[in-house]
C-alpha cells in the first residue's frame, strides 16, 4: 500500500489499479462510489502523484451540438472556437471519429483562399472593433468575436466566381494570386458592411440557431430583436451576462 503525495491517505493496490484504469474517463459519480474510502480531493491528488490526467467528459447537450454542427465547420479550429475552447482539437476529433462525423469537404483552392483571407482580413476586423468600441453591442462584454451579417464563406465563393476560379478545384495558387483575390474580396466584403462585435457565447448561440453558412441580415435582425426583447434572458443569465442599460431602455 502507498500514500498520496499531499495527504496522509493509504491506498490499496486494488484502488491504485482502479484509478489508473478508470481515472481518465470515468464519471465522478461512479468513481466516488467505486472508491468510497477517498474523497474527490484525495483522488485528484493521487492521480496527480501517479501522473494521470482526466479527459474532459462530453455532456449530452454538447454531443448533440457536435452532431448537428460538425459538418458545417471548415476546420477543427472552428469547432474548438465554437465550443469556447472547452475541448481540445484532439478531444473534438476523437469524439467526432467515435460518432462517425465528417466535416464538409473543401477543395484545396477554396480552403487555401478561405484560410488566407481569414488571416489577412485586418482592416475589416480593426474597423469593426473600433465601430463597436471593442465590446459586445448587447452586453458590453469584452470577451468578443466579430460576426459577419452575411456569411464569410459565401463572400469567398462570390469572389472566386467573379474572378473565374473553380471553387471545387484542387489547384494550388501562388502568393501573388492570393493577394489579388484578397483585394477583390475586400471590395465585395465592403458591400456588406462592417461586422458586429458580440460576446462569444452569443456568437455561438446565433450560429446554433441560424447555422454557420446559410443565413442573412434578416436573421441577424431577428436575432437582435429577440435578444433585446428577452427571449434569451435565461441563456444570458446562465453565462453571467446581462443586457447593457442602453438596450434595456431601448427594449
């Protein structure tokens, strides 16, 4: 028998073996029932001493969200962002594989253009942040993302169509061509106006409600109306968010 590193608690060999085998993925409820002589603090201390870590367990709601949205992501980073960094790339990929989920297949050309524009869309991002005073337009939260009122992927597609590219091609294009495409994209993006800064939780809520790539400004207007008029008050409260005074007055 051995003691934990931080507490004077005796562990049997059978208990240690159970911990090594089950600590990563067993629920706390079942683990505490299986190790009745030890509390949660003693178990985590022992696991740390042994050098094992828990994998984050997926909630039923998150699994359902993943099933519904995974095919709409452009890359695994989008999924990580959607879940507010609650799960790692490895955890999401592993869960998606176990559920037999697949992302929407993108061509080499579309993927490279999409990624390049996202990385170098600096002026639009900067102007959008300034226009919103660097905070959520509903809650004044500083934990924000910039929402396109018109889908980003649709603007990429429109740009490629205008410039005569086959968006389904696996052609690899040059840096110079990417710069030219970016310039044209900026012209098209300007037609749809600046983005709107909203709290990351509200951004997730919008896309959960209206999808990632099939929505328009009318959807945004409806979403804004519903927020201001209290439809999502419970959602806000659960995430320690509240409408700013200006929206409460206007609402």
